[in-house]
C-alpha cells in the first residue's frame, strides 16, 4: 500500500524538521528522493542516513529566493534521475512581527520564499509531469493560513496564497493526471516552533483536542499518502493535520 517504487521525488527544505521527515517517509515508501535546501552539510547528512537505511536519495543545493536556483534544482533532478513524479514544496521561513512594526522587506522575503518560490518550482515541474501524464504536487501550508494569526500577516498571506495556488494548479493540470494538494500542519515540534516558551506551548496544547503538539512524522504520513497512486482521485484539497485544533 502507498508504494512509491520507481517514483522520483523532489522535497524542498529537506535538511531538517518536517521536510526531513517527508524525505525519509517517501524514501521508506520506495521513492528516490532528492533533498533540497540551502545548507549542503545538513542535506548530505540526511541523504547519508537515508542511504544507510537502504533508501534511495540524493541532494541538491537550492535557494527558493532565487528562481534560477529553483529551476536548476528541478533540471538537476531530471538530468540525474530521468524523471520528476512528486514535488513537495515544504521549505518555508517566518519573519514574525505585528503589522505596524513589520518592514516591507519582511513581507517580501516571506512571500518570495514561501509563495513565489513554490510557484517557480511548480512551473518548472509542470512540463515533465504533464509529459509523463503522472504527477503529484504537495504544498505544505499551515493552519494559520486557514484561520489567520496576529503577528504573522506576511506568513499567513503566503500560506493562504499557496492554498489558492494549489487549487488553480489542480484545475490546470488535472487533465494530465497531475494532482495538487496542500497539507496544513497545526503546531509541530521543529526548530520553527522551538522558540516558543513552555507557557505558550501549554496554551496551544489546550486548544488541541488530541492534547499534544504534532510531530514531523504526522505531516510526513499525510504527504506519503497524497503522493501515492491511491490518492489519485484527490486534488485541490487542503488536508488539515492539526490534532483537531481547526476543523475547517
Ligand atoms: N513547525 C510548525 O509548527 C509548522 C506549522 C505549520 C506549517 N509549517 C510549515 O512546514 C514547513 C517546514 O517547517 P519546519 O518547521 O520543518 O521548518 P524548519 O525546521 O525551519 O525547516 C525549514 C527548512 O526549509 C529550508 N529553507 C528555508 N529557507 C529556504 C530557502 N530560501 N531555500 C531553500 N530552502 C530553504 C531550511 O533549510 P536551509 O535553511 O538550509 O535552507 C529547512 O530545511 C514550512 O513551510 C512551515 O511553514 C510548520
């Protein structure tokens, strides 16, 4: 079930956190996984550990803030592995500030990386996916993109935009058997949330019916399903993986 043997996947932000868990999950399901991010040393370590476990993996250094580097990562994947079946747009950054204190650069940086970077990657992956008449695009968004969040107007705009982008791509590529879906994590224990105080974590946990923060593995499992053959009739959807904290 959910076998990905013979599939080639490109996962952005795979050097740590949720992206690393997604790369491990797809490799465990049999895919060849190309791990992309800016920090090569971390990518090398993730790839080495997947290879040690018997999986197939490779890495490519890529900066989502540079469209040329994103296109080069897609091209390298195609050149080295002959195909691109699964694109997971996971990499993301935050530059949190209240609206009145937020600098225009904070807005541009977050939109540029989290939304435009994903759009460039999708555009680059579209041609090969359409040609092979099979593709899975999975975009990692956020519960705050569904409900809004004070202090994150840039991040929320990017994630809500990515949900809309997912729906448009789903409609545009459906006739070629390419699906596009989003996964919306709630609060997940990674470096991104490591700065939260114990009190803040306890307050969040109180809003979560399942009574705990999520793990990167919780998100990876959802991506592993959406990337599979079995999920072929699901497109344009946002799968909420948030412990029940929002039931949109
Ligand atoms: N953690 C949560 O609670 C949570 C909740 C909802 C949604 N999410 C979303 O889930 C995704 C992963 O989050 P995470 O918590 O795992 O974050 P993380 O631990 O901060 O990891 C972010 C990843 O993205 C890469 N990255 C950042 N900027 C990049 C750029 N310009 N170009 C290429 N790669 C870049 C990082 O590697 P380099 O720095 O080496 O480039 C790293 O691999 C993000 O989209 C985030 O918005 C997270």
